């Protein structure tokens, strides 16, 4: 783990150097400095995701977010910065307030020591909405007018087909953040009205580059189809196909697929034994792939909470 800490230290040191250049340079040099920081954060995300010190990461994410937002004020049309902020907000919301919400909602009230599920849900939802807004702004920078079409809930074939491979990062984090917002607000008609935008965004990501972010678009659609009844557009067959597609891309290294397969598909099928066996595998395996430590640590934390609450799932 020392090598990961060195990478993180290198990223921070680089930030300080570029900030110094930024402070004393002219306008064009400032733009170069902002681009350098965006590039360093993008590269540094690998170091973030290769660390399982969740307390350190919980502190590090907000600092990087606020640094990028401060720099974005001076270069508001920086596409890469918008995409990075969308990714940082989405990753932070998923790894921390939403995961803490999941664990807290399944724990006994007497054991609750931090913010309750309601507060955590509001926090996660706020960050997801910010992430979606940054991703949409990134798409707008390349495709003027598309943000208004999205706000009008118009993601017609013409609109979606104009997005190409280079738009995949912004489109993925738009769908990820928006979909998470919808999932946290299933009782909101306004939120549910945006659901098809997230689905179509992820479907387009799969058409363009299904391997992006460990096959994350497949995982998204697996959860989407697996968590809904047939009357609401759910399909266990479709969920399983997306699970298999994600596994084919990430292999047995990313355990979020197993986590979600148990939580939604095996749970819906009433397969308690397979549910427990799959989740126990997730808990036991999070340390095997260094570059995915953060995501697998999150998966393990959720899996442990689901195992502890198995009687609530299968009462």
C-alpha cells in the first residue's frame, strides 16, 4: 500500500506546484495550468481507487472537488474539468453517503452512531445532482443545445445518435449520477420522469464503448432492470444478461457485479442460499485486486450489511 500512498502524495505535490504557476502566470498559462491539474486528477483517480483507507479517501475527495471547482470559475468552459467533477461527485456519493445510508438503514437503531439514513440520503442525492449537472454541462460544451433537450426529457434517436465515442465519459457519468438520483427518489414523480434519460444514456454508452469504467453501464442496467417489477419495466432476464456482460468485461475482479446480482436478481428470485453464498464471496474477496480496492471495499461493506439483514430480505 505504500506505493499507492506515494502516488497520492505525488498528485498532491503536483497540485501545489501547478497552483503556484497558476497564481503567478498570465491568462494563457493559467489555462495550461488548469489543463495540467485536470490531467493530474484524471490520472490520480487510479490511485484513489487503488486504496482501501476509506477514512482518508472520505477526506480527500471533497478537497479535490473544491480545488477543481475553484479553478473552474476561471475557466468555465473546460470540458475535462466538468467530466472530472461529475466523476468525483458520483464516486464520492456512491462510496460514502449512499453506502453509509445503506448500512445505517439495515442496522439496529441502538447501534446508530452517525447521521441517520434520511440525512445521508439527502447528502448523497445532492452530490448526485451536482454530478449530473456537471456531466450535462460537459455534453453541452461539445453539443450546444443538448442540455435543453435533456431537460425537456427529449432523448430522441437523433439526439442520442449525435453522441460519439469521445462523449462516453460525460454521458456515462451523466447517466450514473442521474440514475442514482432517480433511485433515491422513487416516490418523486419529477425524478421518475427523468428515468428514461439515464437508461438511454447508458444504452448509448454500451453501443459506443461497453468496456468504459469496468463495464459500468452494464452494471447500471442490471440494477435498473433487476430492481423493478415487470409492470415498471423490470426484467430479470435482461438484468442477468447485463450481469453476464459486465462479468465478461471485468472478469471476477470487480465484485460490485456479484453484490448487485445477489441484491436484486437472487433476492427477487427468493434464492436465499445463493444470496448468502454470493455475498460471502464478496466480503471474502475484496483484497485481491489492488487497482479496484476502493470499489471492492465498498462492495464488501454493503455485502456485510445485507448478510446481517438477511432475515429482513427473506422474512
